[in-house]
């Protein structure tokens, strides 16, 4: 039986917040709740209500603010929810500016002006580290975590029920995530693409952090960055 998949696209940076569940009337996992004013959470809750879903866990693919904002702002929405992130990006939940580049101060200033002058960032109480090869049972679904550094040191992708891949900002349709921001590494990205992404089943459905979904097979055929990584020409 196919998984239920829907998304809320955040107004800032058009980040995909994916909602994945075994089906309606079940427990779901949300991935990367991004930036909206004052929060993306009402739009997420509307989707949960539409399918009668209960929020079971939150998965963070990496620590950039456009993937974490509605989780780590001072909010009670996620206080009792398990949140999973790779340890190498965990500090970004409390200090997102460390990986944001020169534009970070202006963005945070803008968000404080629109949301709360005293806006602070913090990880949730029930935050857990994940590592390469971790297997998690979340919302009655099986998650296999792969550590795929490059966009950030703690970037991960997650295969769910061997049916689809949450790819974060590692792999997009026709492209890959940036490596020129603080903590990014093109050489790490090349290894992740060649040794982790390129070896996945071609039929695997891919849900990226930005843009439209795709498949591994389609990207192997058409994505110039993935092809260059396989040939050792990317870094």
C-alpha cells in the first residue's frame, strides 16, 4: 500500500515541508517545517486535519533555518514531539546563523520585526541524534537514515519503507544543494552523491527540500551534477 504524501511549501525560500503517513487516520511524520510568518504550523495542522493525522515525529534533514524555523522558534506546537537531527547539525537548532552566511543577520532581523522582537531559537526538549545507517520506526513506518554531508556537515537523507527518499537539500530535480555557504563542502557532496545517492534503487521516489519530486532513475539520466559526481568531476 502506497504511503500518504503531501506537503506545505513555506513562503520563504519555497522549502518543502513533507507530511508522510501510512494513510489517512494514522500517525504521521513531518519533515523540515520551514519559514512562514508567524509560523508554518497552522498550515501544517490544516493538512493534518484534512487527513485526520496525528503528529508522531519531526525529521530535520539539515540545520539551515529555512528547514527548521517553525520547529525551533519559541513555540509550544512541538514540545512533546520527538525530533530527529544529525549530531553534526544539531548546534544549528540553537545557533542557525552559524551556517547562514552574510545574509543571516538581515534575515533574523526581518523575522524578529515580523514575528517577535525577542525571537530566539532553541532545540526542542525531545531532540535526538541520528547517525548513518540508523533504522527508526516512526509513525508505523520504517526509516533508514543515510548521512550525506556536503550541503552541511550533518545533512541526511531518509528512505521510508523502501518506497521513497526524503532527500533534503542533497538532491533536487535536475540539481543539488549549495555548497558555498558556511560549513558546505563540494568534495563531501561529491562523495555523498557517488557513494550514497547513486547506489539507490532507480525506482525510488525522491521528495526534495525544494522543487518538484523526481526519481533516482530520472536523476541518474538527467542530473548533470549527479553524473559529474559519479565520474569524479564534481569537486
